[in-house]
C-alpha cells in the first residue's frame, strides 16, 4: 500500500539571502535576479516518490516582509517538521543572524517527542565566494555541530549547486525519525 507523507519545511533567514530563489530553483528549476518580495507567507509544493511505499508531499514555506523582525509567529511554525536556515556567504551580518533564526525556530516548534525539529544550514550564493567569504568549511563544520544543525551545505540557487543535496539531507533526517 502506498502512503503519503506531508512534510512542512520552513525556509528561514534574513532578507535577501536567497530563500525564495532556493525554493524556485528546487521546485520549478528556475532562477531570476528579480523576485518581487512576496508579501506574507507563501508555500511551494513538490511531490516525489521517496521509496516503494512512500510518496512525499514536501511543502516549502517561504516568508517575506517579516524577515526584518527576525522572528515569525507561532502559526507559521506550527506543525513544521524541518527547516532550512539560510545565510548569504557574502554578507557576514546574515551569518550572525543564523543563531537568532535557529533560536526562534527552537522556541516556537518542536517534534512530538519534544526534540528540536531538524535544521540544515545553507551558506547560499557560493557562486560569489570570491566576493569576500565570511566563513570557511572547517569553521562551519564546528558551528553546525555546536548549534545542533543536522548538516550544512554551500549552495547556489543561481548555479543550482547543492540545493537538491541540502533538501535531501533534511528529508532523510526527517524520515529517519519515525
Ligand atoms: P530572499 O529575500 O531570502 O527570498 O532572497 P531572494 O531569493 O529574493 O534573493 C535575493 C537576491 O539574491 C535576488 O536578486 C536573487 O537573484 C539573488 N540570489 C539568490 N540566490 C542567489 C545565488 O545563489 N547566487 C547569486 N549570485 N545570487 C542569488
Ligand atoms: Mg523572498
């Protein structure tokens, strides 16, 4: 018998880090330099086979406008089972905001057993690395472990680097918990 799993995954991080671009790349295979700032909360859906028995309906929840406040309402977080926390490699301030976002996530949602929801860290815009990178591999490795992320990836929504890998890592983690 086939079963369907609906997974609500949040995509959080500061304004302009590439959240909307990552979602569009993953779901629609497109990239543009001109996304209008979405207003409010929006989600995109990707449906795929996970294994012989399981179809995943993956909802990626975008935010827009509210990023400037650095936190979201509990309604947005409700029933989320995972998160992508995104920063922009070329802007150190967006990396500093990562812990604020992770803190907000852990304060507002948890799994049924009380454990934090799995989160993967995305160092986005890696195609622009030469423009002054604020963090490097070994440091991020330690950071990831110390702050309870399940993994990290250098990504580019523009060049389609590691977007699939990062999301697959998150989904694997979510699916291995039940
Ligand atoms: P959001 O505010 O987090 O949703 O960020 P957007 O997805 O709107 O992206 C902000 C800007 O960064 C846009 O001009 C995008 O085209 C650009 N951008 C997003 N991802 C990348 C990337 O991987 N590489 C480059 N070079 N630009 C990107
Ligand atoms: Mg956006």
